[in-house]
């Protein structure tokens, strides 16, 4: 029985080496690997979800959600009602601020408060100044 196992192991090893040489060829290996990937995807789509059991990521991670909530609380405690209309998102530690503010100095104050919230890698400040009565006056003759 051990001779059969040795022959099976040798045959398996030879097959692995042949496949590796075929797919890792310096000139045409990339093309062959891409073709193998396409064939694998086709088989997976035919079989359905039984093949692909990996969880799919939908949206931000829980760490980003926690960071965004912490920044939201810090801004609401520091600025009160001024911060309620802002959109705050986190993506890999980068906080994005969107919305409109009444004063030009509020833009830098909000950014400074976000940077001091902790664990913030960077701030993407997209805040705008709210324009009041900005209609252009039309001159008529």
C-alpha cells in the first residue's frame, strides 16, 4: 500500500509542477492566468452562491462608523445647533465634512475640532459658506 501512496504523491507533485510551469511561464503566463480566472468565474456563476461563501462588504467598516459618530458628538457638543446640518462621513480614518455654514471662520473652526477628536488621519473639508440674499441685481434702463 505504501508503494501506491508514493506513486500517487509523485503523480500529484508532477501535476502541480506542470501546472505551475504552465501558468508561471515568463511570456504567456499572465494571459493563461487571466483565462483561468475567467473560466473560474464562469463556473462559479453557473454553480451559484454555493461556491462563493465570502462575506460581501457593504458600506463602511464599524471602525469608520464609530469614528464618524465620535466626531459627530464632538461637533454637536462644541458647536450645538451649528453642527446639526452637516454631513460627516469616515473612510479609513479620513473624515469628510459637507454642508453649509453661516460664518467663514466656522469652516476652520469645524476642521480644527474634527482634527482634535482623535484617531483622525485627515480631514476632507468640503464646507461651504451659506450665501444670503445673493441674487444679482439687474439694472434696467
